[in-house]
C-alpha cells in the first residue's frame, strides 16, 4: 500500500490538468492547487499516507456525513421528516427542487439538506453548543483533539452567504426550519470550516468501514444497520450531480467537499481520504477522483469487485 501511494503521488504531481480551486468562498481561492495528499486507514487503525497528507484543509461538505451521523443518533428515523434520501441530480447549491417539493431537500448531502440537518440537531440550543457537539464528535471519531474550526473560512462563507441564505429562507418560508436563519447558517458554515488533514480524515471514517465499529479502539460508534445506511447515502448522493459518475468510476461510498477533499469508504477494507484542491466542473476534486479510481483498480476494493 505504501509503495502504491508513493507511486501515485509521483505520477499525479506531474499532472498539469488539476481542475479549478473553488473561488466563490474567497478564503478558499488562496489555496495552492499543486497540493495532493492521500491517506488510507485499515480497519485496525494502521495508517498509510503520501504527499501532503499532513496539511490541513477545509473539509467543507465532507462534514455533512458527520452531522448526519449525529442527527441519526439524536432523533433516529425522525430526521427523515426534515430531509429526503434520494439523489438530487442537481448541483450542490441548487434551489429548483425545493419549490417543487415543498421546501424538503432531496438528501442530507446537498447544501439545503445539510442546512435542514443542522437546524434539526440544534434543537433549541445556541450555535456554540451545537458546534461544540459537532467538533467533539469529529475529534472522537478521529481520535484527535487538535482538530479545530478555521474561523477565517467560516467568516468568509458567512460574508458571501447569499446563495445558502436563499436556500435557508426558502425552507423557512415552508416552515421547514425552526431556528433563526443566520444562526443556522453560522452553525452550518462552521461545520463546513472544520480543518483536517488526510490522515485525520481517513481515521475519522473508520467507523463506517467495520459495520459501525471503530476496530482500532474497539468502540461501537453506530449500529451496523446505520453504518450501512450512511454508506449507501454516500454512494448515491455524496458527489451531487456527479454521484453517478463517481459510482461508475470508483464504486465506493464517498463524500466530496469544495475544499478538494474526498472521504471514501471501502467496507471491510479501509477508509481513504484524498485531497487536491482543484475541482472538476461539478465541484468534486479532479485529481482526488483520479487517485481513487487508480486505488480501486489496484486493490479491487470497489464494492462491485475488480
Ligand atoms: N460550505 C460549502 C457551501 O455551502 C459547502 C459546499 C461543498 O463542499 O460542496 O457552499
């Protein structure tokens, strides 16, 4: 595995086509597109990594996997009153389906869906209490208390919130949000602005590899059924309107973020985090997807076999 990852970093660092760094969040536009990191964590917690695997980046929408997990823990199937579980086939920040579907977002991994999930887990709490809960959960599953919010990224998103604010106000108009829109958005932007490196992120995904158990510490994080369901949502909805393409090319449950990270889960085999800031036209890491494609070709880890 280590040799394979080292080779992958060598090949991909020579690539000139790297996609485009997200610039609608000005703070993310400064990130150097030449970076590439990858980490693989096997069920026993063994880490293999290469490239910029220790450089923190903004996990952005990958955080939606963690907030969904928290929401399921707090309210179980009750969360499905707030959000659906069908692929949207639309971009991450699309508003069109909301009008047709009475303000109920298609799934928890598009922006509208994640905003509905964070509103649901707030349950009358102040944003800082909810944020502490989210950060504690992420630190626990990553087994790393050094993980923090990048407040500059959160502030940059808040300043340029018009699109997400439109989604939130639209849902609120349908009676779908219970809290003040700016409080919900502030919480959502901080959750997206968690900074992690590939090694921490791969470690954080471990509970989804072994039926809900973190085998490195022998801790059950969620039930086997819940882990299976989260993985299936990641497979169907984790890459927005590029989810079909990602399933076709990689064949693993995965969640991308506009920071250029992807968390992919190979059930029973390993948790993989890859990061390269340049995005394809649908907002998913260009080289990150290529790296995962090569990894499944090499290992046969796709859930659909070789
Ligand atoms: N914070 C980003 C937004 O709301 C998340 C989008 C993403 O990572 O795809 O626009």
